C-alpha cells in the first residue's frame, strides 16, 4: 500500500497550474485544446490550464521564451528554428498531421489572377510576422520567383479581423487558417492557390507528409516536469480521440459560440474539410518530421541554413505513446458532417 501511494504521488503533475501560449485560440488547428478545456480533460489529469491567446505562432513562441507561458502551441517548424538559434525546445504532442495553412488571393484586388508573380508590390496578410503563415507565404513566393522584399507582409491575426482586412482592401492576399479562410471562401472573396487542409494537398505541396500544430516547450520543462507533460499530453490525446467520433451536434455543444465567429454552418463545414488534418493520436510520424527539416532548410530570407542535426532532437513521442495506450486510441475518424 505504501508503494502504491508513492507511485500515485509520483504520477501527480509537478506543475498543476500552467499556461499554454496559443497562436490563435479560436482557429481550427487548436481545436483539441479547446475540447480538452470544455470537456474538463485537463482537470481530470490534475491540471489547471490557462489558454493564453496570441495573434500568431511567433507571439506564442515569444511568450514562452520570455517566461510568460510554460508551453507553446504552434507550427512544428518553431522547434527547428529555435534549435538553429541554440534554444532547445521539444515538441511532445502533435495536434495536427497537416499544417492547415491556406494561401488565398483577393478576388477583388486581382480579378484576373493567374500567377503568384502578380503579387509583386502587393500586401499579404499573415497571422503574425515570423509565424508559420509568414514562412509559408515566403516559401511559395520564392518558388514563384519573387523575393520576400517584393511584397509587404501585414500581421492580421487569425480572427474575423482577417476577413475585414481583405474585404476592405487593406491586404491583397492572405495566408491563414480556418475558420476565417472558409468564411472568405463562402463569399467568393479569395482565389485559393495553395491548401494544406488535406493530407493530399499537403503531400503535393511539400513533397511528403508535413506535421501541423504541436505542443512544445523548453527542454528544461520536459525534463524537469515529465508528469506535467504527460498529464497535458493525456488530455490532448483524449480530446483527439473524442474528435474522431464527434458529430455536428457534439461539436456545437462543446465549442463556445465565440470560436465559431458568428457562423455555425461555416465552422462545421470548415471542420469537415480539415478533419483529416487533425492528429488521431498525438504522435509525430518520422517521415513528416524529415519533411519538416527539409522544408525549413528551403525557407528564404532571415534564416541561415539549418545546420545538420538529428531530427529527433526537436521532438519526442514518449508521452503521446503512453497516452495513446492509456486511452486505447485508434486511427478511425468520423466525418464532421456526421458520416
């Protein structure tokens, strides 16, 4: 009995109160965090979690580096770039297995759009500078023959402010995530020119599978607070499992109305389109991590070539594997329309 009591004590989170800096709390790639909060999965693991909202992944990263948050939620590329700068952070739970990034060109600003080269001298809205939306935009523009300096980048966040910025002509193109992208699509406001909401679209664009949003933290946090990292991963993987079989009515009951940006139908349609981009189990696939390293080395302007490093230096699947076993997670996903 004494041994069992000690074991239970060792399983308790070392840091029961913690903050996650999120690069756009109401955006669909971060939905598992909201589900874990609303369905009290954090509390079930002995955690009190504050979701700290930021306009983009770069600001979430900055919050962690400045000690304002314990963990960040953002694109997997952040861990690679941070290591390049000599800052050791490690991803420990995957929320997505595709980035869910979309590049759209304003139908009003460029009604005769044919090629990305037409954006020279134009303004492109991204969630925040040095976020994954910014990196994605620069990658595609470089492939099209434009230098990053050929356009102006404007931080517009991930909320409905994005819609206003494009419709009012303050930006001529946008790189962002759902549900705001689906809102723009529904009114014919944009021509979609690149889409990573599906596994197929991601494969075609990157030449292989690409990881999406993840939870990452300084290596010191992962090493010194392993039970906290495990508890947090347990809650997220449980949310991912719940999302596999959740139908529209389940989503409507669980997701706050404010997250739907005033249009429940568009939100559900956006989730149906991006459902397969959510990770089924929180585990990072080795092939997708290898793609991320290859792609990051191609990012132009502002980043030196990434020095050779072992891909597993920036992530661990240990916590996600244990969570997957605990909740007996499968890979079966239900369509958000109820199918």
